[in-house]
C-alpha cells in the first residue's frame, strides 16, 4: 500500500512510514536500509524540535502540527501524521503535482488506519508551554542593533505575518523583528539550527546529495506557520505567520530583504556576523 504513492503519482520518488521515535515501519522499493534509517531519524528529530517551537507561530490553545514540507532545488520532501505516534514521509521531483501527492498520502493514512498507530517510546512533547508565551517572546531586551528594520517592514506589509529572525552561518541570531528579545532569539535559533540540519539530511531522500541546494522548510500547525528560508552564505531566516497569512507573499517579501541584510552585516572580505 505504501508503494501506491510512487506507482500512482507521477514524479513521486519514495515513501517511508516511521514511528515518532524514528523507528522505520515500512518503505517503498529502491531505498537501502541505511536510507530508510536516515530519513526516519531525521523526520523524528525534526518533529520533536518543531513541537518545541510551536509557540513561535502563535499563542493559540490548539497548536496541533499538521505537516512539514522541505524544498530543495532538486525536489521535495513531505511529512504528515499517520496515526498516534507514526508519520508518513514522501519524496518527489520538483515538478510533482503537490495536490495529487498530498491526496495520495492522506488516502494511504486513511486506508492503513490503526495499523500505523504506534505509541512512541519517547515523549516527543505536544508543543504546549506553561506560562505566558507572548511575554516569553518579549523576554529580554533586543539590545542596540539587534532589531532589523527590514524585517519589521516585511512583517508590516503582509497581513498575518508575526515574527522573523536572521541566523548566521554558525546558527547564532544576528537580528530580529520587533518583539523578540535576545533570550527568546537564542532559544528559537537553537531549535531552528537543528531543524535546518535535519532538513538537509533529507536531501538524498529527495534525489540529491546532502550538499545539494536546500531552499526552505515550512512547518504547518493548526494555528500558524513556521518557515526556514535560505539567506545566502550559509545563513537563513526563521519566520512565523498566522494560519490565514498569504504564505507566498510573505516568503517573497522575506527573500527580497535578504540581500539588504547580508550586505549590511557582511563587511568587505568578511563573513555574515563579522560586522
């Protein structure tokens, strides 16, 4: 039944079923055991970190994770839930029909039903937090030069956009939109750096190599979105938005400000973060 995705969706490459703690449950033909173990471990790790950052997308009570989409120059990786403690990952070529592969993935989950349900051996967390998350986002002063007006302008220009954070190649925060203090920037940056690493680890699953061009990772929750976007020279942007935000417009605005941010923060002959 897992093979159905590859057999019936043009440009689909592979599919893997895994448990929440990264144990492979099944896969399509053409993948080695090592391939399956790698993608299973990467997807499980990404989900654990994603749940820990759900509050970055908003402070609603319902913070259920819906799906994760990873884009490379050479293809896509999709991840959805497949019952309690289980996930379904699929890879496809760049020109796959997104609606068709999504339909096939959800239909497969419905067909398999409880056969995919596996209580996780480790508690990956549920994305909830105690205390006032809004206050946590503002905790600590940003400090002189930490707030980036370009990011504020991008957020103001798109309805539903919430936050944005620039990370250097080493994973440290280099600036943020208003309302994010340094303490929270450090916390989100650490999680996003891990998500970025797990995303890149899935490149061979999508048909390339680990060093092939990663473009972005989008994580959809019931209450909003979190994005990671390549920002040149190994840097990347982390951003969040409400669920009804125009995602294409927001990511386009963020991509447009990247050259300005890099040019301002990289001195002649230096690297991002040397300024």
